[in-house]
C-alpha cells in the first residue's frame, strides 16, 4: 500500500511539473525583444514648458565658441544618425530632439545578441524622447521648434577617436545658435550645449530648457519574473529628499514644480534611465512636469539669459542615456546613483552589492559570487542560528514529555498550556527560538531581491548549465524544486508541533514556498538553496550533539 501511494505521489509530482512548464511556455511572461523601428521625420508637438514666470537674471557674456567639427551648410529634412562604440542615436533636425537611442552593448534578449536594446524611440509603438531648446522672448524655439541645419546626416566615432562633435545650426533675425552634441568613447553621457550669439543691435533674452517625454507604454526591460516590479516613472533630487519620485499618476493628477540649485531630472525603468543634468550646478533651475496629450513631460528650465548686441554665451546640460551603473552615475551628479533603487532596505542592499561585486571580481561568475556571498551571510549569522537550532533540538528531545502532558490533561487546554510553559522553563527552551533564523534572514532576503533585480550588472549574466540569466526565473524550475526539497529536509529536522493542525500546515510549507519561488530570479533562488543546505548541515550537527549528550 505504501509503495502504491509513493508511486501515485511521484506521478502527480511529475505531471504537475510538466503542466507548470507548459503553462509557462504558453502564458508566462517573456522578455520582450524590442527591435528598432525605422524612424521618420515628424513635426514636434508644442509641448515646451511655460517659462513666463522665470526670474530675470543677467548673465555675463562669454567669448565666442571655438570652431566646431561640422559646419552647417544646408537644411536637412532627414534624421541625423550618430554611432559610437556604446550608443546609436537618432536626432530630429526639427528641434534637435533625440528620438531614438539604441544600446549595442546591451542586447534586447539573451537569445538575440545582435539586436541592441531600444532605450528611446518615437514611432507607432512608443514615444520616449529627449527634448531641449531655447525659449523666452528671443529664444530660437520660442515660436515653435527650430529647424536646424547640418553638413551631413551620418556621423560615426572612428577607430582611435575619443570624441565626436555633431553641430546643428539655426538662426533668426536676432541670433545664431549652434546646438552641439558631444559624444565620448565608452560613455553614455552626451553633452548638449547651445552656443548663442546675439547678431542684432538690440539685447537678446532666452531661457534654456531640457525635458524628457514619455507615454504610458509598459517597461520594455521589465523582464520575466513576477513579484515586485521596478519603478517606472520620473525622479529628481531636492534639498528635502536626495531621491524623490514623481510618478506618472502624479503628473496625470496635476503639474509638478520645484525650484532647486543644480540637481537632475530623470525617467527610470528597469536597469536603465535617461537623465538631464544641468552643466552649471551652482545655478537655480525650475524643475517641472506635466501630462500633455497622452505624454508625461519632466525636466527643468533655467533663469533667462540676457546678451547685449554682439555678445555670445554657452549654456546646456548633460544627457545620460544608458544603464544604471552606480559608480558612473555617482561621478556625473550628486545622488544620481540613488536611481538604482534598493528600496527602504538600501542600507543592507548596498553592502550586499559591494560584496557581490567583490566576489565577482575574484571568480568572474555572478552565480558563484552569490554562493560566496551566501556563505559570508551564513557565517555572519552563525551564532544566532546555532542558538535557534539548539532550541529546536531540545524541543525534539522533550517531545515525549510534551506528548505525555497532552495525554494526561486531554482537552483541558489551559492546563496543557500551563504544563507546557513549565516544561519549557525547566528545560530552558525558547518555543519561539526556531523562528529566529527566518526572521533574521528576511531583511537580507528582501534586500538581496532588490540587488539582483535592480543591478544591471546581473542582467543576462549566466551561471552554469541551463541557467543563462541569473536575473530571471529558472526556465525549467529546477532550482525552485531543489529549494523545496531542501526545505522539506530542514522541516524533518525540526520538532513536530504539538498542535495537529499546525503540524499539517508546516508539512505544506515546502510546497507553498516552492510554488512561491517558481518565478523568482534564479540568483535569488540560488541564494536560498545554498542557505538551506548550509542550514541543514549546521542544524544536523547541533541536533546530533544534543541527542548524543
């Protein structure tokens, strides 16, 4: 009879596993392979910020800008393509708007290594662009986005070249403007500067603005795991909050405005971000956001700049278009690295990330780095865990006495409770001691979840064999099943709860946790598997020592 029951359970387990695999193939979330769509020139909507309330500030004139790499010669209706070693950017000459950004160093899918990830685009699939210009009384964009001229429409950072400048030129009856994009090898930060010369006999006044424009389309880098989702929305830094989120819902509810010195304005998604960072961090800027015709706009504008006849000046900002690499973001602007959002447990997550990165530098594999990190965490909590396992071992030891108390006092629950507490005191047992390891590990577990989910370094990072990406779920659910088996073994080492209902619930815990972990990132499940195996070894040794004593 026992053999027949065992065969039935094994058959049900195999059938359930196959059903889960089939369901995941048909309905499970899959990483989106977003290929670039051909861009076509389109008129820029009138969605510039309202700068009418900007305070008038006199700005000293600066010397004329030096000669640039490219000289504007003819109007260009075609889009401008720029290629560097890490960026493929498309610029619309109408307004000089960045309308497409591809990241060749970050494939869209682990199975499509030749398809670059699409960070920004303006097409029928999605609107996500970076705008900048000059508004105010005499700004080149004050009557609508200016049409810039450029000498050619294809630019490429040549082999051995460290910097590339793309210069767009426009003019009106009061000024000539060069909009200069500066690209550097290996860098995702693009300098966008406006060189303005007053060509009239009167004073010139303008306001520099920069903003990001995005619709409500889903995050294309969200990945396949279920659970807590990465933040998708706007953010900035303020005097009150080093990292402040402005959600899309906030912008739809009403306009946002905040005056700050320096700072940055960003839009975030899973693993990647775009951010405008003012070049002059000692000046005041008005950060604003709003919802216009289905698009979320978020950015800033500066104080008006006044030029006397014949004077020139330069103003602008840095535009970051790329991955959330903490070290680089910290170099660009204060608190920009906080866009790698580890949540309220950041004080645990940051050391975990540092240690994980250190181990990866030693072994060169993020999976083995997670294993080494797990061992370190286990060593750190070795003594609290040992105290807990001793408590559980003592509980197993007095289990016969507990059963005698239950049989002796029967349904008299009050008397059973009193005798149980007396037994715990006499044997120096903490009945809640077994919960200690889980309670201690939960903050670390949650913090590590965010580290594995938010750190772009682990995106598409392989482990061994079938695990090709530690940041998404195990495609065959093997690690969650191993985790469930290890948890079952661990439960067997624990004392059986005196309450039959509680005992039955505890028996189902490995099954519940296994189902819960099926769609968790493989790296997180690997941490839990290794932690369970180390815990089993420690608990087995301590239990045997107490039983032998």
